[in-house]
C-alpha cells in the first residue's frame, strides 16, 4: 500500500515538473496532478497494452521508435479523460514531448523512491 501511494505521489510530482518544462502541457494544481496521475495509470494499465498489440508491426518496423507515439497517444487520451480543465495537453507535439520528459522525470523520482522504500 505504501509503495502504491509513493508511486502515485511521485507520478503527480513528475506531471507537475513536466508541465513546467513542456509548453502546451498544463497541470494547474497538485490535486489535478493527483487525479491526472490516477487516470494516466488507468490508461497505461488498460488501454496502452491494447495499443501496443495493435501497433506491433509498426513498432517492429521502426525498431521500437513508434512506442514514443503510443505513449504520447496514451497520455493525450488520459488528458481528454480527466475531468475538469486542470490537466490539459494541447496537441500531439506537447503530448509527445511531455511523454518523453515525463518518462525521464518519473524514472529519476522512482529511483529515489526505491532508495527510500
């Protein structure tokens, strides 16, 4: 349970940091970041695996680079599914750049959370 809470908080902080780096990637409040982290987690758990299976041939042809597009689409979908307007991604390019920055920031945060855990 503690691991889940730390991961959830870490993802929320990573979303806030990403919003400060990527233009067009908007997270207005920490509460919005918590809700967005939950929605992103649900999209990553249920919808992204389906997208990965459906796009496997393209991913194979591009030597895995199409995974960035899948991640961006999943993040963009999560912003569309998040209630309210406190978490927005305005276009595909902010979603693509945001997914890359979010992955890097989340990796760093999760590294430090593993040390604490």
